[in-house]
């Protein structure tokens, strides 16, 4: 019902993603996702979104995409990450004029963030970006991580427990900047 869209009243728990019981009380979740998990999901989402962007958007579609981007960045759960991504957008303004441009912009922006975090950069090849985005995969899932990063990740996995390796993004960690 339309009430379900704007309110949790009268909605089955599943209609609100399991966040609310039918009485409106928060249901217990095992734990909220960590920053790294949110980051990976966020990047997957924006790359998938870019692959679905209109080939030749009209003026209103470009405005809609820009307004969505502003909302996404301002509502992102990591405030430091959000602030720093606003700086990325100031230096590298979003290119919304076509699917190809938008997909390439997201890859370049992602590489900018990766560089700021001292992570390996990815090659921005349009064919791969669109293929990965259309299939809901990351570039690493499509073609594997860079060899140097795969070797480094294997070494880290042996050196530290899995829970420590998967901790939050470097930009949000204490002591950073």
C-alpha cells in the first residue's frame, strides 16, 4: 500500500527491509555493516548506476543525476569520507553528459579516492566498466585484482586475523588526517 512507502505503520516487516517489526519497533540486527563493507557496497552501487545512466541524457536527467549524487554524498554514513569526496568532486567535476562519460568519471573519482588511501589504482577501460556495472560486479570480480594487490592481500591475511584485515576505511580510521 502507499502507506508502506512513507511509513512503517501497517507494513509487514519485510516491506521495510526487516528494519521494523509490524508494531514499529526496531528488530534486532546482528551488527551494522562496517565502513569497509559500506564502502565496497557503495562503490559497487555507483558503478552499477553509472552503467545504467542514459546514453544521451536530457537536461532533466542530468539534473536528476546530479541531485542524486549530492544526496548520496551528503547522506553517506562516514562524514569524513563524505567531506573528502566533496573535495574530489570540486577537483574533478561530475561528467553527466553520457553513459560513457559518467562511467569513466566514476572510475576516475574512485581512483582518486584509492590514491588518497594509498590503494592500488584500477585501469579505467570503458568496456570493462560497463560490463562490470551491467552485471553488478566490481572490476576486481570481473578481471581480478591487480597482481601486486592480490599478493599483498594474501600476505596480510596470513599476518593478521580476518576481522582486523576487514576493518574500516583508512580515511575514517582514528589518527588519519
